[in-house]
């Protein structure tokens, strides 16, 4: 099958690499804008195996389907594919009842499916897919036809050449069954997009309860006169309250034993869960959200007791503001969880712009029998400066460092274009924010700020408004949602200033994570895999926002002298060809680099 575009640098070689090595698992590293989606689909579609395209979030699932449409149009093909979404996005009955949380919607479907108007109507709906369809189009069609979108998707699986979906369907066995009961995984090719995120896959097994969960469980059990179970939960409440009192005097976080926390209560947990199930059913019958704190509490503790003693799973108690205690089951594992998953597919392809070093990536996801390659391409024009004499190293920015950053930011904001300042953390962003806002106002910039915990709708509004601006400033962090997954082609973003390197905060969790990786891979590799690589991947993702195609241009200012260290620099994207400049000359160099960029 022909490639649907004119080949650019590196693309033909990448296509041949996949075709030549398709009997192996493949790691495919190439910068944003390389055309990875089109290359992979072109290589795989002629093989006539179903392609399961896994993405980090449902919002990213439309991209391969859009590319499949282009292939059909340009090459006169008729491949079918669609983006598969979960019940939270697809259940029309839940929309009618204004339910919005995943667990309640899944419960609603289990209990009401046989009587569901939309599900019943599906029996009379003629399924005849003629072209690739996006999530929003499935929803629109089903609303119009009054049929169940979720179960229509399951029928569409029988016809699919490509189905794109969340990682969860690959990793979580009950969710995966929904797909592989129709498309056998061992006869499918798996593509994992933005695969650098796989190291966080253990978070799917993580869960938490709070002191309020326990309080509410006591109230629920009282309403159904489950007095024995209520007494058991009251004992838990006493232990949690004592733990909170003790932690208030000593530290904010500590590792606890879930066995010790539940001692003498284990025998009641199944009964508490049954009581919680009764409460959920009653609430559903009353037309309310079928939630139960008793159910959640018991389920959390039952699953946690199964994990006690497993290397890579720990339990952390956190004392928070407003007299709140949080107890979390934190699963740090990736290779241990994923290793057997990859063996279930005919072959697996992992792609991202930030996979390197490939050996480290493959080792941390438990991948065997693989071949890998990194590719470059002509991806716009850029100039990169690494500034000596400034760094965010340490717990706080002192006044001298802060003044240096503000001086450089003032020179950077003299550029008449859409710009972004990505900080290493929200803490650093907050330390600089007030002064940066003053500078931006003086320079006539329209300012858009990412705030910690902002909703998806708020984020979309900020993003849309910034893109419309012609002299805007986006202030965000390298750990936030704008630094990964958002595209700013053309003039939407032409300059990026990185304030620091986004290393994980030096706290208990970071220490536990590093210690765990050191146990697995040894001290040197463990530190590098757990601490250094993730930070430089975040920085690289942020830099990749501005260069999306061959006609784009961008100025990058790397505001931390540590970026020039060899072990860090080699992890940056291939388009970063940096000039190291002294702080005293950096302002003039910024102006000069921008001028050169516009003369190219």
C-alpha cells in the first residue's frame, strides 16, 4: 500500500523499518509532527490483522481514525475504524439521569440494562458501517436513533480494521474482555501511542479513602440498622483519628501497614460490602446516584489486603488541611504488570516523541524480543538557548535567582508573538506569577494562566482563547495538561521559556519510587529511570508543543544551566540544537536568535 503523502526526511526509512521488523515488538521514537500515525497505519493495514490503537485518554482516540479517513480518501480504500469510549461518555440513560461518575454509571448499566429503552432499541437498529467514525459522530447518530451508543460500539467491533481506545482496555482485565471477546488480542496488532506514559500504568490499581469515607460509612450502616458492621467501622474511625492526631505532630505523610490498620475487622469486610451494595440498590431505586461509602470503604480494604507485602505496592497516609486524613493504595509497578500483557498480542508497536533511551523504556515496561529506532525529520525551524548562571535547583527560589529569571523573562516577552512560559512546578509558577503578570501587562500581552486543579472545560476555554490571540502569553507548568497533548501549530505558539527542570518534588513518594526502582535495576539505573528520565520527558513534551509541522518556527529558552549536562541534554528532542550562553549575554542572544529565526 502506498504512503498517502509525499515522503519527508526519515518517513520512508521508518515505514521500511516497521515492514522489515514486524515479527518483533517495535519501539519507534520520532519527534512530534513526524507523521507516526500515518506511517504505522500504512505499514499495518495491508497485513489484514485488526489494529488496536491504545492512547492515554479517550480524548486522544480520534486521531488515528481521522488519519484512517485520509488514507481511504487519498488511496481509494474502504478501511473501517472507530474510537471506542467507556460508559461514562456513552451511556444515554446516565445522561438522562444526570449521572457523571464512572462507578455509578457502570452500576446503573448492570442493574438497568435489560429494561433500558436505548438498549432495547438496539435490536431494531441496522448496523452498516461505511466509513471511519469518530466518538462524537457515534453519539450524535445514537441520540438521533435513540439507541445505546456503548453497545452499538461493541457491534461495530465485528467490522473494525482499526479501533482506538484507552490504555485501560489493554491493562485492566475486566475492561479488556469487552474488546477481546470480539477481537482476539492474539490475532491483533497493538499500537501504543504516547507510550512514555506507560510507566504510570500502576495508577490504575491505585485507590484511596478518607476520614470522611469512614464517617459516611458509619451513617449509612446506621440507616439500615447494620449495627455490628457499624461498630467495626467505628473502630476503624478511632484508629484513623488517632493516626491523624499523631501525624499532625510529626509529618504530613507516612507509610502504614494496611494489615495493622484493619486488624480485628477483616472478618466484617465482606458483610460491610454487602451492606454497601444494598445501599447502592436502594439509592438507585430512589432515583439517586448509586453511591455508597460503606461499599467503597470495604472494597478498598479487601483489595488492599490482597496487595499487602507485594513489592511495588505501598500504603500512604496523608494528613491534609481541614483535619482530613487520606489513605492511599499506591501501585508503583509497570514492568511487573505489563510484561505478560505484551505477550498476548501478535505484535506490539510503541511510539512517542520521547521514548529514548529505548533500552530504558523497554526495560521499564517489561518488553522482550524487540527492535527499536529513533528517527529525525525536517520539522520547522528553531533556535535553542541554554542559559548558564540560573537554575531552580533547591527547595526555594532565592531573591537573587528570582530577579534573574524575571530579567530574562522581560527580554523574552519583548517578542511580538504568542509565547509560553512553562515552569518546573506550580510552586515555582506561583513564586514568579505576580511579577510576570506585571511584565506581561507592560508588554501588552494577553495572559492565560493554567491553574492547579482547573476543570477540563476551563482548560479548553483557556486553550481556545490563547490560540486566538496574536500576542498572547500562556503561563503553565511542565507537569500540567498544556505541556502534553495540546497542539499549537503555525503562529499559535512561537516561543517557549522553560523555568527549571521538572523533577519530582523531594518528598516521601519520590523517595519510595526511587528506592523501588533501585531495588529493580540497581542504584545508578534506578535513579536515572525513576527520577531523571521522567523529568526530561516532561521538558521535551513541553518543547514539542510549538513545532508541529515543517512550516512552524520556534525559539526555545532553556532557563536552567543543568540542561547542558550530557546525561540531561541527550534526552532532549532531536530538534534541540542548543547554544549555551552566559546569563549576562542571554537577553541579547534572545533578541538575536528571534531575528535569525525570522530571516531564515
